[in-house]
């Protein structure tokens, strides 16, 4: 059977219609899934969601370790090459920052916490890390790219949101964090929210 130009046009039109219908059905099926509600894109200057900080602290006094400090929260995974590459820099950062003013915390989105723990051990990563095995927290933050790092003030204000690989141990990065701390000191009248 030979296709005439008229048949070809009809076939293409029919295929387009089928594609559109399939896409519509797929989008309706996705709406039916009960997922954690996404928080609108967090912007610098907004309050960081307390649910995230409660998750990391386990809803207990474990969060006392970073209360009154600037929190550098890195969300990462072992399957993410840039995440793996920046972990040694984050470790270095956690060692050179003043622990009375800053804390570095990691949140792995790996489905296998043992794999992530093994990675941390093999690479000498000692700063605190937590696991979001079901991905609930990263879905709430609507994360699409890893690593994602949030710099959070003691009052939960998001100071910086940084996507992708960064040289965390570099003098420029340390200077940026120190500058954020100094700005917080000025804003809070000498640091009433920050322990010295």
C-alpha cells in the first residue's frame, strides 16, 4: 500500500492527537498521587520551614547543637557526582569555621542510608549528617538539582540558597559566610540570637 501526501498528513494529525490525549491522561494520573505538599520556592530573606529543622533535629533536643548559630545545610546524595566532590570541602569548612557561630549539617536523600553512611566513613566526613530516605523533605522543598545548600540564620531566615558544586573551603566562601554572620550581628543588635 502506498501512502499519498493526503494520507501522510492525516496520519501525522492522528498521531499528534493520540500524543496529546496520552499526555493529558498522564498528567491527570499524576494529580492523583498523594505527595507531600511542596513549599513555594524559598527565597533569600524568607523563613526557612520549621518542618525541615524539626526533621533534622528529630523533634527533640538534638537541634540544640545548632541553635543560635548560622546553619549551613547541604542536601546531597551518593549518586550525585558534584555532591560527592564537594563533601571534602564541606568537611574542611566544618573544621575551619568557629563552632560557636556556625554549624555544617548534611541531609542525604539516598534511599539506602547504609550506603550513604559508608560513603561518609570512607571519605572521613565527620560533620553531622541525617537521612531523608523517603525523600519527603526534598520533595517539600521542590528540589530538582543536587547538591542544594541553604545558609540559615539563627532566627530561621534563609540567608543564601546555593545550587550546585561550590568550593566551600575556599577563602571566598569562608569570607562570604563570615560576612553573613557580621550582617546578622548588626541586624540583631550585637548578636542577641547568636551564642558567643
